[in-house]
C-alpha cells in the first residue's frame, strides 16, 4: 500500500520511478516482476503489458526471447521506456503505444496475445472502465493464454480494512497534494474478471489483503454482449458531496462518470457532455429537467469543466473513454455531442471526430441557456457565449473557497483566546466581502495588490485605535499581524477565482518551477502573452468567436471577416488557439 500510494507521486517523475518503487517496496516490486518473468514468460510468446510504465517488465520479458507490446497513457514514462529498450538493443522485440487502457480496442486484433499483464492499473479506473477493459483483454487474449492482474483491493475483513484505511488516508492525502492524483481500491477484482468471462486459476493476497495478484484464463463458452449502462439523475444526489460543493471547493468532488437518462429520450435525442464535478452534474441535471436527452458525464477528476480542461484533466481521451464505456452508441442513431463551451481549452474536436466518429458542437457557457439553445437548432446568441463574474457568483465563491481557511484561522485564534476567534471571524468575512464584492471597484489590476492595499489599510486603522486607546501605535501588533495574514491569504488567488484572469498563484508557482499544487493551481496550464492572429491562415470560420467567453473576436460587417476586436479582455484560456482549424491564432 505504501508503495502504491507514492507510486502516483513517482509517476510524475519518470526517471526516478523504478528507483523509488524499489526503495519503497524494499525490493519487492522487482521480485514480483522477476516472478512473473520466471513463471509465466516463455521465448517466442506474444505479451501485452498494460500500463507498462518505464518498461522494466517489458525489457525483462523481451530478454527471454518474448515479443512484448507495451501500452501506457504517460508520455513521460514511455520516453524512459524507449530509452531502456534502446539501451538493451531490444527495438525489434518491444513495441510501445501511447494510449489509455480503454483505447486498446483500436490497436489489437482478436486473440493476439499469449500473456497479458496489468500491474497496478485497474484501481485507477472506474467500474465501467474496468468492465470495458476486461472485456477487451478477453477479446485479444488467445484461447490458451493467461491474464495476470496485480491490483489494490479493499480488504474483506473488518479489522484489516480498518488498519488499511487508517494507514492509507494520510498517504493518499500527501500523494494528492504533491501529484494531484489518487486511486480507489477495487472491491473484488476477481469477481469482475469472472463477470468478464475469465476463469481464475490463481489468487494471492498480501498480508493486509490490500493487494492481490490474480491469474486467469478465458472461460470456455463465455459470451459477452455490450450493454449500455444508464444511471438516473437521482443517483447523483449526495448531501455530503453537496456540503463539499459549498464549503470545500479546494478539493475535487467527483461523481461516477457514465450515462444519465433525463426524461424519455429516443434515438434522435441530444447527447449533452459535462465533467464529473458533483456541483456541475447536479446543476446540469436540474437545468435539463424539462428535456428528453442523455447526459454523458466524462472523467474530469471531480474538477469543474473550465479548470479541468485548462489543466488537462478533461480532454479528448476523457470523452472517447466515456463514449465507449457508456454504450451510448447503441441507444441513438446520430453521432453529435453538445460540448461545454468552457471545455474548449482541453478538447480537440478534430481528433475526437477522427478517433471516435463523433462530432462535437459547442453549447452555451451557462447550462441554464442550454434548453433554449437546443430548441433553436443548437445555435447560441452572443450573450450565451459570454461568461459573467457577477456579484452572486463572487459571493458563492467567497464562501466555497474560504470556509476551510476561516476554520483554520479560527482554530488558531481559539487556542489564544475565544475573543480572538470572534475577532478573526469578523475580520475574515468583512475583508472577504470587500475583496470579492468590491473586486471591480478596488484600485489596481492585481488581486495581490488589492489584498495588500486592504491589509495596509487595516493595519493603519489598528495603529490609529492603538494610539488613541493606549498611547502606543503598536500595542495591538499581534492583532495587526494576524489580520494582515488573514487578508493576504484571502487574496492569494483572488484574480484567478473572482476575475477569471490568469491566476497569479499559478504564475508564481510557474516561476518557482512547480507544475501544480492541488487541483486548483496548475502552473503547467499558465498561458502568457497576447492573442495574435495570422490573417494569411484565417479562413473566417468564426470557431474562435464561438468558443471565446469574453468577446475577443468579432465579424466585420458586409465582409464576413473575423478579426480581433478587443484583446484586452482576453483571459488567455487558450480555447481559441486549441480550436482554430488553421492554426491561425497563438498567444505570443
């Protein structure tokens, strides 16, 4: 368990991955690979290593004379694997594919492999993804072949399960803060393998029963039919998740990806796409109550659509995976998807069409406008393309983004004196209201500057009160310092949260060399410069205008000429650059 949790951190550092895993497992990871090669690999075998990582197992197997195919979704891990293959002179025996587990259906023919290995992959997938993957592995495994799965599982015995979760939680929290990822243990992978048509021949558990190695073969006479799995909107309701939505938006809050049936859709009903952030899903379901349609909830790691798309968590792969695992193709006759406009920074619609056959259309910014857009033939008004950071939104974000911060400061103040806790509460929410409600009225463009100005003003007030009450301007210096810290903390990412501008927190992390901290600060997604247009490449398709949420682009009357009309409003979200079919736009 320790090694697997920290494995997620090591995946973000491919060159250190093998050393780190061997260190954390005290050499057990290497022994497991050796056991697999010694007991299951033979010369001349065709082997598929799903989630091959840095290629350690693939190279070991290839040295015995086997022919190995490796599949992994991480480009960084594959780059290290390629170096290892070249170093060992095994280019003719090992082939690598950059693909997710759910994409293997397009890579391999039926009954292609003698042995398929999947090490620590299944617990990174949702139930529907595992179901799809196992059926595909069944399809491409030879009749006399073997499937070997190593997975994190939930212990069955209560005492072992309690110890497991007690040890796992702090490790999982540390892993998330560092690498912004995590896993969910499978309840019983052996049962899922049997349901996919496999016959279990060997099952070995670790001491806490939190890891299992399962060896299986194809069960004779197994017949697997693809069945669409459809959920109802009511299944997404959760009081705990709703509480997290409004009090703890620092953390991801996912629902299970998959297909929802809204109303009584037929084979021509629209298919709406959204991410699997709980608040978004519930609001989309509410807005579509009067519609007859399907809602396809795709993997965004429990993050809202805009942040997930900009940070790479919601992408073309997310959608193609959901299309396959949901079985939506068997329920409708068309191949059109209504995509969230704010997902434009992360979804390549041309690639989506190429790999899946589905065409993406951009819906309005706000889901409340979606029924009207659908009724008008999937068109959008100028207003429906715009994002608004109005007062109700800013007040919602004030509470959702700062409630836990207020608890933190209040707890510290309470250890000093109850009066301090009351004082900090008044200061905290008063300062928050001034910064969030008055964001567009306060001087300076920088959110940090606004917060600093307010902190200085608060200190000046304290100096005046202290001078008047005690004769000393710094008598209340403790309160002054605490107040300044509170105000500056509230304003740490003010510009990104309230104004929709390039996050100053992310830009700061970028300068320090960090890619991210938590799912909200993704410095790898920071785009700088100004939007520029190459008119020699532009074909005036106005795709940029359809996805821009702030009206940077416009059409010259009587000329049908798309131009940049106001680059000062650009949020640098990169949506227009991503979607331009002629690559005529860039941030420079």
